[in-house]
């Protein structure tokens, strides 16, 4: 890395939303996107079907992707995530815990599995938090807990890997994706909400992944100018 190239990048949640937009952005920059998702991506890229909540399966999937590209991983972007909206007392325990398993423990599992490859390549990690990882709101205890956890994990990881592997925390606001589909109306953005185009956010991910060696973008808040959940 360090040459402005993005190389081979593992992208979780790469079949839709911000993950899919980042797949496209990596390809446009001449890189290779390696997708982890429960759904098949539309792009013709190396892909492993995996549930991010299954730590053992994640490790196997990352290894399989690495083998498809000669054992070289230059970057990781952890876009995959889920949510369960509602009051703590009203949410089924398993639904609440799955958000933590996917968003936080899944992020950790992917990074852990990719770390030997990233150390060998001098690569970079971009974790995906949220504006709700720095600002808490009601009816989002699971999501806020998971994304606050991603922020804490990423900051500690950056200190741990300083000089070896780059670590950037992306903190995106709301985007025009399927993330809000299937929710009760009260938990969907209002019709006049100003949301970001995921393609624009994906460009910031690639920007972070392609920084010169020794230059670190530690955190990136990327949101619509009228984002209500920041600051």
C-alpha cells in the first residue's frame, strides 16, 4: 500500500448498500473487492457466503478469499451490519444480541482473521461505525451499544497496530440504502429526510484505504449537511 492503490480489499456486507457501493469504488480504482455477505453480490468478484455472527465461519471465509488472490489482502472494510429497533424491554433477547454479534463481534472476527495478511502487506482497515456510535438515542440500545463498541474497538486497535497496519473509523450518517426497509414507520427516516448517497461515502472509504504509508486518517464523519444525529 502507500502508493495510492487499494489492492485486494475484503468488504463485509458487499452485496448491498454502502458495501456494494464500496465494491464499485474499489473496482473503479483498479482494486479487487473480496466480498463477505449472506447474499450474492451483483458484481463479479470473489465472494464467500457467511453470517458475520458466526465467528468460526468468518475466519474460514476470510482465509478462502485470501487464497483466491494469492494470499494477499491489502485492506478491510467492515460495512456489514444489522439493527433491531425498539425499547429494551420490548425487544426479544436474541434480536438484541444479534445486533451485537453482527455489528461488533463480526467486525472483530473479520479484522482478527485478516490481520496476518494485513501485517504482511502493510495494509489498512476501515471499520464502519455510525453517527449513533457517538450520539445515543432512544429505542436504539442494541445499535448504539454495537456502534459505540466499534468506535472503542477501533481506537484501541489503532493504538495497538500503530506503525504496522492503518486503522480508520468511518462514522457515517444516514444513507439511501435498504437498511431502513422493513422497519415500523416510526423508525424510518421521514419522507423529506436528507440522506447521503452511499456512492459518495464509498469514495471516502477508498480515500482512507489509499493513503500514503505513514499517513493516518483516524476518524471520518461523513453525513448529509443536515444530519440530525450529529453532532
